[in-house]
């Protein structure tokens, strides 16, 4: 595999996405591809000619030619679509350099790598998100409801549409209910289900309580509080044993609710669910570093998505992460990585009382499909669905594919 350094530099210098991500960057990137090394030097955000000076701080990625051949493929295989996906799964790459600079300019680093791949046309956005005529309204309507959570009054925002069986929708860590917007426009779903997508407190439009000095304490999401939100919302809205569907943090919560509150729900759908995620929480502290912007979170989330998902919807999913309250994502991971653990507890989940359905995206390197399948195996009577060519955010990155996988499950619940 031979790469033209001059051509690579020209592509980066001409690419608007790279230039945006590389602004103010003085440093560079070295790729060691087997015995070959190619370098990209940037000064104050502008690509420089020539070899890097000895004092320039460089980020270096290294791996075999075979590994790089997969990373640089037109459609990279699972766990090779993103540098952090490869590193996190031990799939052949190694990195060295300043960790802070790596986080600050990871968007530029990944874009530079993408520019070495063959150009392929992106999939069309989605049937569910097709442009409407000016003046048309989308289906959901939004409201606020006051819930007593953790001893404080919380003004919680939710959107709803449809009729029939109530279906509560929980978003991913650090995000909000807009992730579910495509389901609201699917008549095959809303004709049978009353969809309710809410924003967790301190996420999206659910503002913090005014009776607590939340700004003077670190934010950490705990299971007891998280479980209380759908329970309180269900009571306030007078829902009769709703279905609960959540993704990522919400996927873990789905199984948590089946374990601890089975009688409150007729079924749970754990999207990207597992019995335990685990991981090194300290390695994630760059997610809330005062010198690292929310753009880092957004670019990391792109690596959790499948390359076949429509580019416009992948970018929309990342955009929501870049727009969130800075501590929210890392704080939500306290539950996702540190606290949640249902290993050895699943025998008490009775799927005759509450249906349990686990759905896992092929390209998700966090809540991997292997973990989802283990959860299914441990919960007698549950179902498992692996969603091919889909990543960690199926409902927002590729809603058409997600809806195809989801409809049989909902039909079973409705029956």
C-alpha cells in the first residue's frame, strides 16, 4: 500500500470539513503503515509543505499494512471504520502523542484518514426524514410536566404522537429525545402505539431544578434516579403498563426496569443493551476537559455509527452531542460504565410478566452485539435482533433500517 503524501496534503488543504476541524492546530499526524510512514503537518490550522520540524508535536498512528487496508477501505469492516473503534477493540492500531492534543483535534485526525479512502456516494437520508412541503407540521407535540424526582421539582419536557399502547422512549447518554423523531412519522407505528419521547432532567429542554445548587457539584447519573424518571412520568400521564424502549444508557435502563419494576411495564426493548458494559472510566475524562470542546464527543459518536448509514443523519446524530450541556455525557457514563451490572441477576427477570427484547447494531463497538447476545442468552424467553450495517444509534443514524427491524417486535407486543 503506497500513499502519495503530496496528494494527501492537497486533499486535506482543500477539504472544508478538515479545515474546520483543524482550525488553530499547530502540530500534525503521522501514519505508519507497515514500513511506510506518511506525515501531515499543520501550522495555525493551515497544511504545511515539507517534512515536520523536530519540535513539532505529532500524533502517530501505527499498524500493519493489513490493518490499514481495512481502515482505508471504501466500506471499512466492523471496528475498522474509526480509529478509536479500532483502538478500543484491540483491532491492530496503536497511537502515541499528546492525549490532550489528540482529543482537541480528533475530528481533524479522523477526517484526514477518511480522505485517504476511495470516494463513494452516500446513502440518501431516509424515507422517514424526507423534506416536506413548506408549512407542513411534523407529528409530535411537545409539553412539560412537573415530576418530583430526588426530592426536587423537575420540569420535564416530552413529545408525543400516535394512539394505542403507550411507548416510552429514552435517549442515549448526553443526548435528548430528538433522536426518536423519525419514529413519530411512521404510521405503521403511530397507528398502534402512543409514542412519548422525554428529555432526562438536565438534558435537552428539561432544565435543572431551581431548588438545588446543581452548578456547584459534579454531575453523575445514578441508577435510582434514572429509574425514577420513567416511573414518575408514567404515573403523571396515567399510562397503563407502557412499553419502554431505550438506547445505550436507555438500553441498559430497559433491562434494569425489567429486573426491578417488571409489573410496571408490559415489555421493554433494550437497544444496544447488555448486562454489563464496564470499561476504564478514567480514560474518558477528556470528554469533560476545559480545553476540549463538545466537538470531540460529536466525532467520537460518528465512530460508533455504521459507514452505510446516511451521512446526513450520522452528522445530525453527532450534532446533537455537540449541542449538549458539557458535563452531561461524562456524567451519564457513571451509570453506563461504572454502576450498571446485571450479571448473575437475570434469573429473576420473568418474561411472562414483562417481555424483553434486545437489539444490537453490528458496528457498535461500545454496546457490542456480542454483549447483547449474552444478555439475551441470560434472560430466558427474551428475543435478540442483530441489526446489520447499523451502529450505536439506529433510530437516528439509519431510521429506515431500524424501523424494519423494530416493526416485527412491536407487532408481537401489540398482539
